[in-house]
């Protein structure tokens, strides 16, 4: 049975499932620096979403996205949500909703 209690455990299990790229969130796209790859909202799908809340502080909230591109590249995107959420375009916000 899969255990999705912590961010690190969830990331490790998803990496075993092939989600190996480390995506970064930009205003209108996500990017994988190691592959020099930029994906716009129409270029990828969000396969799964996981929310994690910090035990000691509500400022420690994060969200994990398991993402696959239209070309078969799979990776993970970790982002804060709430007060520290990134400033992104509305199109990107809709895609990650």
C-alpha cells in the first residue's frame, strides 16, 4: 500500500513510477533545467496532486504535482500554496487547479 503522509515519501514513490524530472514553476510555464525544457500549459497534463500541511506552522504548506508532458516526459513540481504561492498567469493557474 502506498503511503502519502509526507512530501519526501510521496516524491520518492512517484520517482519510482518514472516521475524523474524536477520541474520549476515560472509565470507562464514550467521548466526542467536539466533537460533545458520549457512546457506551457497546453504541453502537459497534471496526473496527480497532493497537498501537505506543515505540523508546526501553516506557512509550511506545499503542493506536489505529478506531471507528464505530451512527449512522454514525467516529473514533479513542488510549490508553496497560500501566502507564499508563486505569481503565475491565469492560464497556468487553471492548469494547476
